[in-house]
C-alpha cells in the first residue's frame, strides 16, 4: 500500500457519545474505522497488509465481537507500524498486555472515568443483597405483593471488607461510609495517599478480611493472580451469612463454589454485575432467589460512557501530539516515540 503522508488511526467499533471530539482528530491523522466483520477477517487483513502503516488503534469494549481477544496470535499479526492501543475500559483483560509490551506496543485504559458509576452500582447491589430484594420485587410483579418475603439486614455496624482499594474501591468506600459500616480493605500493599483511602479504612490481610467481614465487595483487576481467587476454600473461611458483591470481573470468583455457598446458606446473598463466562450465567445463580443479578451494566450511563470515550480520544490525541499515552497500563509503560 502507498504510505500515508500523515499518521493513521484505526477505530475498532463505534464512538457513540463523543463523535465531535473524535472528528477533531482528523486534523492530526487519517482516521479509519471497522464496524463490521469477525476475527477471521481481521486476521486475514493483517496478514495481507491492509492495516500496514497504522500508528494507533482505538478500540471499544464491544469491538471484541469484531476481532476477538487481542491475544498473542492477533498481536503477532498486527502491523509493525502499530505502537499504541487506546482501549475503552478500566479493565483490559481483553488485551494481552504482556504480549503488547514484548512487541513494543503501549496500551492505555480508562481509569477514573468509570469509578463513580461502578461504585454506585456496587452500592445498589450491596443494599439489594442485604435486603434480598429480588424476592419481594419478583412477587410484586407476579401480583403477590410481598410474597413470602424474608427479613433482610441493615448495614449499620456491619464490617465491610473491600478487596482492592483502587479508584473504584475507594469511590465505593466513600459511598458506603454514610451507612455506618466498619470498613476494612486488602490490597497487595497498603495505600499511602489519603485520597486513595478517603474513609481511613483499616488495612488487613487477605485471610483476615475473609474471616471477619460481614460483607465482601470485590474491586480487583482480573490478572493471573486474581483469577479464581475466591473459591471453596475462601468461602469456608468466611463468616456464616456473609454477603458477596462483585462488580469487577466474574472470573475472580468460582461461580460453582458461590452457588454451593448460597445453597448451603454460607452466603446469605450475592449482588453480581459480572460473571465467570459472560454472557452465560450459572443456572444455579439464575434460580437462586438470594442472588441479585445485573447484566454487566456498571458503567452503562450516558455520562460515564461519554467520559470513557473522551479519555480514549484524549489518549489518541496525546499520541499524535506528544508521542505518548496519557493513561498507559503498568505492563506497557515506556518512554515517548
């Protein structure tokens, strides 16, 4: 193909809430877009050289339907010209960041933009699980008023354990504090800056958090270390009647073990927005009235989607103007071009 006189940026998917901001990049680069296709087609195009010359890829979360996961197979076929991937999402498990680093490709995500919306969702699920709200809500829609509604629990005085005190975890802690929880947390390391622990939550070990929390809310990234972190052994360590909330990634919890714990009463209730094999959900969760379930909509607000898209665009703009990403993920942080 004839070399382009200006940088090329490839958009995978569609910008829905920040179209004007996206269009302004046309003064800095040639903008290309893929809106249809599948993984086989994308890999074929990479092999044929159709994407040669591309400097940066801007990818939406839903574009995984067009390309599949950015795994080592796909990354090895990306053009040598590609140096940057701007990903729309705080979690970036759709991308093999280590493989990108080995290829000299920097990856960015959208930290901060998702914090409030995801934390709000976690609060909704926490309160819903404490009240086992699915039971009376279902009875109401069936014309049975409250039905056989069991009593729930109040949050006051309960110990809330937060797994992962990053941006979302700290935003969640700030929202949970007015409910008079005793808040504790576990990270790989204690957070140092006060803004990262706005409620002065107590740092405890992983095992202590499991043993002593009445409610456990998960706010961890999905990594090799966190995949399957909560399984049968961990549920056995928890208090009887614990409440589980997960708005992070489904694969952090062994769903089969969670279903068993719910059925046995070890877990009083669960509030989930993410699942181990999305969009498939364990049938034991579907049929369990003590599970409050949402279909991964933690960031599904107009305001948050726009914030995320603008940050993705700002990362691309920074590449074109300064040769670096604004919010590179830790695995691929490197110097400018």
